[in-house]
C-alpha cells in the first residue's frame, strides 16, 4: 500500500469504515433518513478513496470487501422485510409444501401454522407480502430451502445462512468478473466498483436481496460465452433466470453474437436456436418440481402485480402518470403498466437488430442499455434492482449506474414518514443527476481510456 504512514492511515480508515457499517447494520432504522443519508455519503467517499489509493493492491481490496460484508453477518435486515417471506417459503419447502400454491395470510386466518415461527414470519413480512403468491423462482427457492435446512427454528440463523450464500455469490462474481475484465483488457481491479460499492454491500449482503446469486450465474455464463462454450452458458443463463427473471430480457440481444460473427450464417443461426432452446428448456425443467394446474396462474398474477399495482421510485412513469391524470382525472397505471413492457420489447428489438453487438464489449453494453431502458420506464424501481446495472457497467466505459447507486438512496425518504409517501422533489433530484451524468457520458465525455478507469 505504500509507506508505513500510508499503511497506518489505511488501517485507520478501514477501522472507521467497519464501525460505520456496524452502525448501519445494527443501530439504524430506515425511518432515520438523515442519519441514513449522512452515513451513506461517508461510506461512498471511503469507497472511492479505497479504490483510488489501492488500485494495484488487489489482495487488500479483496480483504476489505469480505470484511465489510462479514460485519453484517448477525444483523437483522433493517431496510427490507422481504427476508421474512424468504424464510417462510424455505420452511414451506422443507415441510414438503409448494410455496407457489398458498398464501401466508390464508394459513394465519385459519389459525393454521405450517412452519416454525409462522406468526413471527407473517408479522415481519407484512400483510401486503403475505396476501400475494410468492414470485421467487426455483433456484431462489433453493437458497431459501438451504436456510430452512440449517436453521429451521431460528430467524437469525436463517438470516446468517442466506447472507453467507450471498457473500459466496459475490466472491464468485469477483472471480469470473476478473476473468471477463482480463479478456476485455480492462484493469482487473475495476471489478471493485461493484464489489466494494456500499450500495451493493448494504442492499445485498445487509438486506438479503439475492441479485448477487443471479449475477453470479450471469457473469459465469458470459465468461463461458466469450470462450465459445455456449452450451454451458445457456444452462447458466437459465439458472440466472430462475433466481430472478430479469435475464429473460437479455435473450434477444445475443442474436448478433451468434449470427453475425466470424461463422457462417447457417451455423450461427443453428447455434442461436440451440442456445435459446437450452435456456428455455432448462428454465422449464427447473420449474417442473413445482408444477401444478394453479402454478402458472398464481405466478403470472403475482409478477403482473408489479406492472399493474405498484409504484415506487419511478422515472418517466411518474411524468406519464401526471399527464394522464390531467387529461383523464385518475391514475393511469393500468394502462401505462401495460404499455411499458411493449416499449421495452421495442427498444430491445431495436438494439438487437440495428446496433452492432458482435464484440464482447458491444454485447455487454447492449445488455446494459437494454435493462437501463426498462428501469428508466418502469412503474417500480426498487433500489436493489440496480445491482445488475452496476455490475454490467464495470465491463463498459459507462459509469452512470455507479452514480445512480449514490443518489438512489434518496428514494428511502419514503420510509421517513408513517404513510410511506415519496418525496417527489428528492426523486426528481435523483433522476436529474442520473440523466445528467448519462447525457455527459454519451455526448460529452472524452474517448474511453482504460488507463483512466479509476475515475468515474
């Protein structure tokens, strides 16, 4: 790290950062927005400093990345209630019950308790979560089952098991991410823009969102795809989809990778068909253990709720909503929620066929902007969704997702009041910053230089 004085300074800064993460994990409530904001701002500053000063010290950055995550090991998530439903689903599976076919509230209303600590779990997840069918795909359910297997009677025990799975997934992301960066001839320490990001540490490890497990399979698949091992890449993308559904959006973007590279069109097209068949086939196989006549209806209705009913931290949707309200006099989510997926499909189709996506960098950039468009137009943009964009950006010349990970914290202002009302001024500031930085990167930033990748 340098001189003895510099080493002591880095040890001191590491210790202070550990204390800040400890306070975040064990002493902070999400209603304490201004404390939350101040802590996060300091952690983001140390994050930049660590990477800037230790770009050539991979082992140190790896060490503190794991250390900061372990700080949260025994904490109960304080920014999200979703983990209670994770534990419920896992224990349902352990009891031999299909979590896709029943509602927690049904059991509670009937005074029937199918799992250990059922009342505590239902109270923790809340009535809204407990009144909807689960929408977590099979490999995600497997993670919940593992937690139930090792800690069937302890909520904190289940939390620890799930947290370790997420930490292991992030280590896997670092391993394969480093290989992809080497392939792209980008300095490998760039992976720490994801790994060390306080947003990732707090939202994923701290709050138990399983995006890292999804991303682990995705980066592994991309690594294999770049080595022309498309069969196993297809299987891994299916695994990624069955943790979180979002990689389905990426499937069209692989078209040019297969049919417009240095192979014949016929060979490339046949490989593409095989790739899609393996992805879809493996996904179906992974859902089969849960299949019943009610599964498709329950699952599609649960997923559809995010388009038809929920609004949070939206961008263009809020503008469209206000315009609709002016002309129609009521909330247009039913209409706009149906239009947004169509717009996303059209945009993904456009960059699939009309943008060159044949090189590794071009492909990953297409993935980044395809998903960005969806998040820019969605009705619901929960903070943890951003993890995928942050990781993809590491392999490109774009850094707007990292800036977004700083300002998206403003969306938590909604939890600073009892009625969970969003502060639209803060949401506006968030997106003005994000779009401003994106426009600068697209039109004004100088030509990308890998040697200057330390700067954002």
